[in-house]
C-alpha cells in the first residue's frame, strides 16, 4: 500500500488535531516563515480598511500576525491546543481552541481566511461548515479557502484530507447557495522543496439573498 492510498490511521482525527498536537513545534517551524504575500493580496483586495477577519485554522499564527500588522482586526481559532499556544506567542493575540464545525458567529466578520484548514474537514461535513462560515460573514463578506488540488478523500501520515479541484468545488457549492465564487485559481506550494504540489484557491462571497439550495452532495 502506498502513502497516497486510503488507509485507517490509529489516533487520526477529522480535524487533524491529534497530529498537530504531537507535531506542533515541527509544523510551526516549517510554516511560520512561508511568504504568503501573493495570496494575501487576492483576499485583501475584497476587504475594506481595518476589516474584521477570522483566521479559521490559524496554524502557526503566521497569517494572523501578517493581517494584524496590516491594520486589520483579527480573531483566530485553531483546533490543536498545542499549536494554538505557539500561535498565541507568535501573533500576540488569543487563539481560541475551536473546530470550524463548532463556530456559531452571526454576521461578525468582513472576511474569513481558511488557508489549508478546511481540507481536514470530511467531505460530508463541508457543506454545513461552509454554511456556518457564511453565517459568520457580514452581508457581502468574503471567504478565502484553499485545498490540495485533486478529488476525493484520503489519509496520509496521520491526517485526513479532502482534496478538491474546480469541478469538486462547484459540486460542493451547489449545496451552499449562501456563497458564490468570486475567483478560483491554482498555485504551487510556497514551502521550499514542495513547489511540485498544487493547491486550489478560491475567494467566495456571501450572497445578499441565497438562491434555493440543491440536493446535498453526492459528490462526483
């Protein structure tokens, strides 16, 4: 069996928190200095000055700090308690230990940044997670999300992944009429030595008046 084939991982959790609790320091060191400036520009172009941003799955706190330094008002969450502690020390803000499946804000944020975080949510749970994120956005607010480019669900190295391509994202959003795609694009991984890995990036906007919801996934 290869690493890319699906297989059960003892102790793996849907949000990856067990993995990140055990590997928090290594993950922090690997990701905290990665330059995400080009992705910030695509997201922030849709936000007003001093906008309220939720960093949903903040990891090392890298992006929370970057947005804070640019004058935005940040709220951060991270499901791994160990990683949340490191993120707090790095960004200088409290980080709630919380899963995206459990958020309950209503029209609180101008923008939500979900960089490489929703990819750990099981596919069957993604429609409801996206609805929760949409409810947390103010009218006209935007959501940025990124997924490893591909199709389907898999487990690798103690974490589960939901991979998406353009068709998969379109299928997913048919069950989430609260959101509409503003732009979608692919990028290479920005970590040194991993440039061969591809990512699907999307900015989605909250509709003023959602269209009727279609049937929940089937996906593909």
